[in-house]
C-alpha cells in the first residue's frame, strides 16, 4: 500500500534538492567517519547559511544555557543527529524556488509552530525544547516540496483552502491523491532525517497515532499538532478554517492557563520573527 503511494508521489514530483552546503553537510554527517572539523569547514563556506544555523541554535527557545559561537562547539554540545535537523531547518528558506506571498506565509507558519512547540515543550516538559523547535520548523516541509514541484496545481490547492476555509491536507488529497504529510515522510526517509522528525513530518495531522517504538515520538507529534492549531487559530502565517479548535487539554492546561500561554506565545513569536527576518 505504502509503496504504491510512494511510487505515485515519485512519478509526479521532483526529488527536491537542499542547498549545496546542506547536502554536503548531510552527506558528511551520514558518513560514519565524519569529523567535526570537516563539517565546520563545509558549513563555514556559506556565510549566510552558517549565520542562520547559529541563529536558530542560539534562539532563546532552543533550550541551551550556553552560547554556540561555532559549528564545532555546536556539534559537541548537541551531537551530530541534532545538527542534521538544524542543517535542514536552516535550509528551508533557500529551498523555495521563488519567494512570494505564499512562501512568506508558509515561512511565518513554520516559525510560529516552531516557537509555540518549543514553548509548549518548556511548559509541559514532555520533550526537549530544542527538539520541538526544529520539529516545528520543518513539520510542513512537504508543502514546500509540493509548491516547488507542482507550482500551478499547488496554487489551486491554496486558493481552494483560502476560499473555502478548508484544511490543506483535505484539498491536497482531493486534487493530488496524497498529502504534504505523505510527501514529507517520503523525503524525510530519503534525506535520512532522525526518526522523531520523520514521524512529526508524516503524522502531525493524524488523529489516532500508530504505536511508535519510542513514546517520546508521540509526545513530540502531539505538541507540534497543538502548536499548528494555535497558529491557525491566530492566523499566524497560513490561514486555516475559521473555527479551528485547539486541543489544549491534551497538554493538561486549563482554559485560563491556555489563555496565559497564548499571551506569552504571541509576544515570543513577534520577537523571534523580528530576529530571524532582520
Ligand atoms: Fe501540516
Ligand atoms: Fe502546519
């Protein structure tokens, strides 16, 4: 079943390429004999990429108590696996073939989900905030890929989403026969992303989750999906249906606790957006 779907996807879309620097970095990380110095050399060749990567690593919501000033100290602190996720997160903006209004909104949505996810992780202590931050940034990578690969069709998808107040996944299934989650999961496996991120990318819209080998995967998925609903309900970035319900009770929050959380989130999002777009 799965492989049929994968074949259909691979027949209709291009395998996206990451920016060269990110591809080289991922190749090196996936190679067992990789050294930190080699990785630093590759990433430092692209000044703006390495600056963006360090900016994400030093975001106050990343959970680090120490400043990461260099790629090598970053790898020592967070490990190769997390560095892999950071490399992909830092590439997202460059992956868009054009950067118009839709791409801007998708970027704002991803940033919003990322800030909300890491704050939820901090408040609930369900997972590490840095894991949640990166998961939020890349959860909708399937939309970026679809938008690059099938620009005309995807414009129709987003038009219908906006006109009818529908969900992207439903309109995608209707127009394409698969969703950004299917595409994202496939690409996550191709890029050999860490398993927790592959699961978030593939299952963040699935209501009853399958049983995963690690229960932390389920917690991360729930956090990102609540963060996604929060951003849709506040119209941060991409718009969704008008009356999106935020299932904050899965986080163990009361209504007043949730309202307080929203104020904290709105202030943090504005601050983070100003920093990342400067
Ligand atoms: Fe999504
Ligand atoms: Fe999303």
